[in-house]
C-alpha cells in the first residue's frame, strides 16, 4: 500500500492528472477533462483538480473541480457544474475520507467560501442533500434487452418504426448546433426554462463529439427532425445528457425509438451501461419512463462544505418560467446567454 502524502490543486490540463484520469477504471464521461473544458470554454470558469499524491509524487486520487465566482461573490468550488454526478477517483491506498479531508484542507488554504461535490464524500463536517435520482441500465444483447422492456415500451418502439420514424447519428456540426438546437430551444420554451446558448453546443461538438467522446441521435419523420438526444460516451458508459422533441410528434413515439437505437448501437460498440441521467424527485412520470426500460434507480446525494451562499435561483426560476413560456424563443435564448454562467 502506498502512503498518502500531500494534497494540492493542479490545472485540469496537468499531464499527471490527465494520465491518472484517463487510466482510471472507474472514471466516467463527466470525469474526462473534455467535459470540464467544454464548460469552461463557454462560461469562463477555471478548471482545476484537487489531488492527493504519494510521498514520491504519484497521484493517488483526486476530483475535478471548477472554480466559480470571485468577483462580486466569494469563490466557490464545484465538482462539477452542470453535471449530474461526479464521484471521487480513488487509487491505491487512498480512502474516500482521506480525499475529503484533503479537499477541506485545500479549501482552507485557498480561502474558498464553499465546496459542492456532486457525490457523497467523507472527511469533514458536511451537509448532504438528496438532489434527485439517477437511472442506469445494464446493456445486454439487443434481442434479450427488447424482451426485458415493459410491454408499453415495446409497443411504442414498434409504433414509431411502423409509422416511418427513422434515426440517424449526427454527422456534422450543424446537426447539433442547428437541427438539434432548434428542437432544444422550443422544448425549453415549452418547459419555461432558458436554453443553453448555441455556443455551448458548438463547444460540445468540438470538445466531445469530434474526439469520439459522445454522439447525437436525431429521429426523423418525412424528412424532418422531430426529436433529438445528446449523449456522452467514454470508458464503457453512455450518459444521456440532453433531449428535445417537437411535441406535435409525440403520438409517433420518437423518444422511444431514440433510446432503442442507443441501446442497440451501444451494445454493438461494446458499451455495457446506459446512464439515463438525473431526474428530479417530484418528476414521477420521467422516473417511471426510465424504470420501464429496466433501469435501476439510485439516489443522487450531493455534499457541501463551508458556508452556503444564499441564492435566489429557485425564486428566479419561478418568475422566469411564465415569461419564457409565453414569449418568442429569442427571449429565452437571450436569457440563457445572460444567465447560464451564474446558474452553476
């Protein structure tokens, strides 16, 4: 067993940190440096990593972190913003508790106001909050997988295919930044939520899709895109991150055929787990939809350290929702451009 040594903060581009992450068997797509780079490219945050090294300087474990704030508000560390879950990466001889103590030590050294880790972590006085649930499906042979789905899922897949709905993978940037983005903006308008700015999806294409760390599926009917889904994929795990659809197409069940194509194609590529992403506790319909595919529900527990800054995000969302829903799409897009950086 290697003895743990000093804690330290490094840039997310640090060569030793990248080597550790890229070689870690439990690392998932949100750990990959490309995800933090996508966020920081768009919103101007600083990407870092909290690490613990052995006495010989070898990285034993760590956690990707983004620093936000620092102008009008005291700096905060988040692992990671706009991320469903980000578990600590532990190597030889390093415990979750030791890494947690290292993060607390680094917080004090750097004078950071608070830390939010989107995972349980030990090692200091913390507050833990149940922030939602996650659903994961273990992939099997597509024929066996299809038989394991609940009857309604199978019927909806057959209905979509029988109605002429087809699925294609995005092949060029405009498939994401124009075709999917148009669906995304309209879907967010219907939900009363500002959409991410177009430049976020441009960065996502450059940082995630082009290097082969994700993919986009588009469902089409009569030549028009009626639904889309955006995934990250790395180290044997696919993560569903964004989805959008034309509500007028729902009777054709395009979302069912999108996920069916994801299951089928993922298995062929050697992927063995599909993460359906975070669901809010109160969204029982979405939770039920994910469970109907055979996915296992797990709690999403976040850990915070330090003085939490008061936020009017909840009030702001309630105020903005009717505005976004009843306004032209350019209003929501403008709000997304202006506000997403502060929503971390």
